[in-house]
C-alpha cells in the first residue's frame, strides 16, 4: 500500500509533551530528524527502526510508521498509539509524548577524515580499531555516544566510541566481524594502518547522566562493552564515586575480550564491582563464574531496582528483555538508558 502523503506545502506543527515545545515541519523527514533539526534532542539509537530507543506515543494526529520493525514496535504498540520516531513521518499536526534529552545541545556534529592508527585483534572476531583525527581537529563527545563511517557507496556504518572523551589523541572502536558483512569483512581482511576514512559524529543519546547520585548498573553484551568502557573511564577520570556494577555477558570466555581491564577496575576501585556472565561456556573455558543470560544475573542479584540507574548496550533482544524485566522489578522507566546494536543486512 502506498504511503499517505501530507498536503503539499502545508507546514505541520509537532508539539512535544510534557514540555509543550513545538516546531514546524514539512512532513518529509521523520519525527526524530525534524525534532533534531529544530534543536530538540529526543532519545534515539540505531535510527533504522530496529532498537526501539526512540519510541514515543502519538497522543493526537496521524503518522506513517515507515520502516519500523515489529521486533521494536509490535502491532499492539501501534494500536496503543506508539511510534518509532526515527521512522515515523507526520501526516498531520501531531502531539507527541516523549522524553527530551539535555546534555548534547552544545556539542556539534562534525564530518571529519580520520586515519587508521592501530588494528588490534583482541579476539578471533573482535578488533580494537584506533583512529587518529587531523591535528587541528577535535571530536567533542559524551561518554557512550557513537560515530558513523561514511562509505563511498553512500551507506553508513555506526560504531560506539570506546575511548573516554578526555583521551583526545585517538578514537577507539570495538568492531565485531559480522558474517557476510561487507564493511567488517574489509576491516578484518583488507584494512591497513594509515588507511583514510570519513566519519560523522558524535551521535546518540546514550551517555552518563552525571546529575544523578543513584548507584549505576551497567549491562554489556559482547562488543556492547565499548560504550560502557567509555562511561566507566570517564567516570573514573571525573572522580565520580557513585557505586557501579558492571555485568558483561558473552557466549564464551573469548567474548570477554578485555576481561583483565574490567577486573583491574574492580580491584583498584572500591565503588566498582564486575560480574562476567557466560551463556554457553565451552569445556575449554574451565568456567567457574556466573552462567545464563546477563540481564538475568542482575535480576538474581537485586530484588528491587527502584534505587538504580541502568545503562544497557548490546543486541536488541538483550536490551529489550532487560528493559522489560528491570521495569517489572521496580526500575523507574526514566532511569533505563540503552543503546541497541543493530547490523546492516549482509546482503545489501
């Protein structure tokens, strides 16, 4: 079925609640992009309809849901008025219930060249890629945000920044090889030191909310450890003493590719606790630690999550399950912050 189009040349008014901020749009862009262009920062992650981070409720008006995926926005969600703002386009004036984010407003999004400085294979399927920016350029970002590579074919690939903002020399990314993934195959099989790439950033609303004094639970799945690493290193550099518990989940021991670093944080800082969790440890791992799903380990340790903030990063299934089960265990909805990793279709 063809998408319904708004009346040509008719500006549409979008009103955000509860702030009652409003702006005009021509209906060509998504609600998220229109809000960003108007200077209002809404929560978002993947920007392709897969992670659910940008979900908001349409209180009045009509939208076209676009490419929203059912795994992130179910039919029941749609019937209840919810939309993924990165995909939904307004078809009329809209009143939208959503959270607004402060903290990123004064950070410019830049497009910059960068040079590959180091390629460290830390596991069979994980590379730590270090990038050097031009001498006269600096990428200001908040710990937890991500960048996009701008590829020659016009496509983009997003990766979280693993280094902390105060490390101005190099940008660190943790990249997992995706079977059939064109860009990650290039990184693992063909990329050379000194190769030049173009990036855009910083992007995303996943970052440490420093105004809170609540204890923090950090949940990482696989290379979801990257932005969590940035957050922890930033907190240590800034002298933030809030209790932090890091749960890092992987299928096997090799997936905890910087395990020694996480153990060092816990051994050197009394306010940091580290809980590694393996879902399918191999016999060769000789694993005696926690097993199962990483978010279930949190539920086992905390009978109530009402006093915490949670930062979760990893596959959408893990992030969505964590959000659902943590809120059921008392976590306030507004204290769950997430970045769900999604992957470009390997066939595209």
